[in-house]
């Protein structure tokens, strides 16, 4: 579901409503804050797009991005 | 799952984590705000307790409470 | 603070932390859901970018967008 | 603003609306999750009541509770 492109790890998620999309974002926000590793993400209605890269490493994909991606995937199981 | 007691509609919900419990609360909060009918609720870790009654009707259970309870149940399906 | 560009009403907001930015987004989300008019928005760390246009009117700026923009501004007073 | 009673640190907070109260709860939730120390709290409309004690220490007030209380107070400055 995640693809690597332009030195970013990207994924798109779709939900049944804006409320479901935003509740998902809330869970991701908790994880991101706990890891102190925050996504570049956008939302429109029921869709959420997430891009992950590591600013401190020069905006490339690092193990932190893969870890956050795995935690996000766990939310959807 | 909902019981009527002391002129209130009550239910308890348990989740796998605090984050899941709070994401559920976020969804309920959206519904409550949209209906302009707000719960009396509490949370500790992964548990959420909700009590519904209608203040404007003299703190008794009304159709609005049953409607909010049904909307909350839908979130868990 | 809002500018009109490419048939969209756009604004950027900056906060003291990711948590403050996300709490602002939560408030905006409540307003958007209540109005049934949802933004196209993005966040990275403490920054939130919001774009408003009306899909049902052919992706142009309508009174609904101006109204949502005003409500968002009220949150920051 | 916080009082010690029954081995708990308690405070009540009032806001201008349910949405403001819930946005405050969202911020507190982030802090609590990050500290892995969660409140026993309740909300009705624009009011939030928070009780803090440390389960692992036998439900008494510990330094963790005072620390969480200080972090919550910072949110309101």
C-alpha cells in the first residue's frame, strides 16, 4: 500500500465518511506525536494522503518512516 | 448494551487502548455536536462510560437520547 | 489572511507545536462536519494549510467557503 | 486550581462551547498518551472534570500526577 517515490514513503487511505477519516487521523496523530516523527499529510472529505520522510536526515526515507508506516497499517487491521 | 436507569440511558464501552478509546470519543463528539445533543461521559484508559438524558426536557430520557444511542452503536459495527 | 487564487480560498496557519496544530484541526473539523462543507487541507508539524472551494458548484468559491473561512478565523480570536 | 482530595488531584475546567472543551481534551489526551499516564475524566457540554492518581502506586497521588497537572495548566496559558 505504501510506495517509495521522490524520497518519500506515500500512501492513500479512503474511509466511509469525513468523520471516519478524521478519527483515523486522530489515531495517527497520537502515534506521530509519541514517536516525535510527524507526517506531511492532507485530507479531503473521506480521503487521507500521507507522505513520510525524515527532515533531520535531509528529507530522505529512514527507518523512522518505515516504523511509522507500519504503525499506521496496524490501525487499519 | 444500553440500560435505562435513573432517567438516564447508560452504556460502557471498552477498547484495546487509550488511543482507540479516544478515537471513538472523537467520533461520538462529532455526532453529538451535529445533533446539538451532548453526552455526560467519562473515560479512564481504554474504557468509556456514556450517560444520555435530555436537559431541556427536565433530565429525562427522550427520543433524542435513543437516537444518539443508535448513532453511537452504528460506530461500533 | 485568506487569499483567492485558482478558484480557491487559501490560508496558512502556524502554531507552537504539532499538538496545537492538530487541536486547531479538530475544531475546524467539527465546524466543517456541522456545515457539511469540508476543506482540502494539509498539515506538516505545526503548520496547517487550508483550501476551500465548493465541489457541487463546479469547484469555485461560493458563499459557503467564505462562511467556513469566517468560522475558522473566529477560532483564532 | 487543582485540589487534593481522596488521594486524587482534581480540577474542573469550563470553556465557551462543547467544541472548545473537546479540543482541550484532545490536547490533554496527547500529553497523557505521551507520558503513558492517563486521567480519569468526564465531560458534559462545556465542562471537563479531571481526576489524577497513580494506579501502579496503589491509587495515590504521585509526582507523575503533579507533572501531568502542570502540563495541563500550561495548555491554558
